[in-house]
């Protein structure tokens, strides 16, 4: 992977809907060369896919919370989170906490319902998001010495 591949990844992270023609212009390559590089990045598993970022509030999901679980019922907890419609992400972590789940739900009442159901797996600790200032993306090094 060279500096051009890194630039391609940066541009695709900023706008996954960018046309190959526009992407080629931004990375100073021909369209066929750019298409080939993107195809290679996909085939090598560096680009795993493309996704849509949805505004949860416009879907009436006004409450975002991170719920931390200290549990020994890991398989049951993972199964619960994988099918619950309010769970956007769930991470198995090391340490005192076993899982961290990101919840997007309609109201404090529906968050409470989630917590009540989740208590079957142990005692959760809930942190409601008050505001979010950035959408994080993998920041690729601009170091040109590697590659």
C-alpha cells in the first residue's frame, strides 16, 4: 500500500459515493488505474464494504446511550444484543466490563425497557450521550516512507 492507496482510502472514507472519475482526479491518476487500485483494495480486504450513515434522530431515535455490562453470560448476552433492534454496535471487551453496547432508541422509556430486558444477563451501567462532536474515521498516516 502506497501513498496513493492511502489517498484513495481517505477520499472514499470522506465520500463513499464519489464517482471513479472524480476520485481519479483527486488522486491524479487515470480512471482505469484508480478503478484497478480500488478493486485491489477490495480484493485484499482493506476495503471491507461501503455503508450509509443514518441520522438516528430523523428516524425518531432521539436517545443514544452506551450500556456497559459486567456479565458471565457472554453467549446469551451476545445473542440478545444481536437481535435487539435498538443495539447499533456491541463490543466484547477485556477488563471488569465484559460488553459495551451502543443503543439508539426513541425515548428514555424505551431505553429503560432495554435495560430491564438486559438485566437478565447482569447489572448494566448506562451512559446517555448528551452530544457528539465528531464522526470518527480511521486516520491514515500520511507517512510516505512506508508502503
